[in-house]
């Protein structure tokens, strides 16, 4: 079997009214992503998704389309998509960064390999280590009335795990978390995510206050410039520190471990350049006595399916202690797939069909194709 073509599909999908989110990186109102079809000479078509956020990873939709068309396609045309490790090697040699574009190609190749074998991707990864993937929902860094209204919406649905965005004004951040804790009660787990928004002194101050609110983890409290800064924050708090923006690659994971900078790594295929990259980081964490959690860039249906296959197949991902961000489709007006994933309120279920177990919805593609790109 050989790859014959890569077909990028730029889309623009708004978030649902009332479910836009706000972080230290800015407010997320719509999603300029790129779907991908990988065609083969056997007639099997794999699907992938590049979940793009310029302020977060530096990748744009037009740039992703160009990279897929002009750089990554020549690197993989004629290759066997079932040899996923070879595909990943080719992608890494073709472009230095652009992890979300590379991940779209790799997840499409996993999809093809699973379809060819008649197996779901998690079976191709060695099988299940858990039956379901515990998940959480995210409350943006809004004012207290809006944040608590959103938290109430999730709690009324049956959600048992929340993440509250912080990293703007530390006083308001603390009050936001306190208000959500008072609303949720003691039985709901709450983590926080600063998205690089605090400096070291502010992070130490904020986390000292948050220790009294039974916070499960603190995600990326400071910037990614120096792992020693993250290590200094970790040494100053009893709250487990989760690295997200600091850990794109296995090399990043090794550096953080050497600096004693984190307790948890957030992993997911888009950020890590594919499922194989996430598995490598999870294995490194496990060997070092750390653990991982499934993070998110507010994916749609295809990339969330890839995350679910990863979540149920890796011992290095502790979804029970740190439920994953398997939530992106719930925030968007469309998921771009024909059958919705089974997400929440407490757990998500991995698709059982061959490959990723999802198919692109042509009607949704027509409706949400990016009008700014031909």
C-alpha cells in the first residue's frame, strides 16, 4: 500500500454561545483548524486533524495547508502508511517544528493502518489498559459570575472534575477558584491552569493561597523560557505541578526531569507531533517516576478520537488521578464527524470501529469550510 495524496481541508468552526473560553493566551472564540485526508492506492482513506492556535503553538491554518502540501506530502508520497514509525521519521526530517501538522498526517496513517487490519487504533498500540477515559471540563478565566455560571452548567450535567483557568490577575484568579470550589463542594476535583501567565513570584503567591482550596494540580504556572523557573515554583508548593507548554518533545520531558521541574506532563498527539510522540513522553515520565495527563487544544472529533485511543492504551497516563481534557467537541458548534463521540459527563469512551473509528461529515465540511481559503 502506498500514499498517493494528502488533501488538506481548512475549516473555521465557532465555539458554542456561552462556551467560549479565556486564558492567559487570550479568548478562544472560533477555531481555524485543518482537516486532512490521506489517500492510498488501495482505496483506503485516513483522516487527521491539525488543531491550530497561533498564540499557542505558532501554527496558522494557511501555514499548515502550505506545509502539508509543499513539505510533508513530498516526504511521504509513495510510503506505506502502515509503517507509522517510518512515516513519523519522514515527517520529522521534513520539517523541524509544526507538530500539529505532522500529527495530522501521523493520525491519518494510524487510521489507515487500523482500517487495513480491521482493528481500532488502541489495539494497534498494544490494547487497553483502561476501559474508559475519565475527563474534566474547563472554566475560562472570566469574572466570577460568568465563571460560576459555567461551572454550575457543568455540575448540573454531572461533571465531577473541573479545571479553572488562571494566570491573569492573581487576586481575581484566587477568588475565581474559591468561588468555583464553594459552588462545587469538596467532592469535585479542581485543578488550575495558568497557561504561562504568572511570573515566579506571583505563582508562588498564588499557589500558596490555592493550597487551602484543595487544588489537584497547577498546570504551567510560569513561562517556558527556563525549566529552573518551573522547578522553583514546584519547590515552593505542595500542589503537583503539571507541565504543558513546556513539554512538546521527549527532549523537553528529559530536561524537565533533570531540573525536577514537574510532577505531571500534559500529553496529546497534536502538541507532541503524533501519537508516537505522546507515547514516548509517557514512557519517559513513567521511567522517571512521574505521570501524564491528556491535555487539549480544544480539538474537534478526529483529533479527540486520536486522544481517546492514546488515553486508553498508555500506562504512563494516569487518567484516574488526573482526568483528561477530552472535551473539545462539546465546546464547538460542530465536531466534523458523522457520529458524535461518547464524551462525559464523567468519562469518555474510545470509538470501537477500525482505525480511529470516525469519519468526516461532508455536510459539516461544506458548512464550515474556511471562507478565507480556497
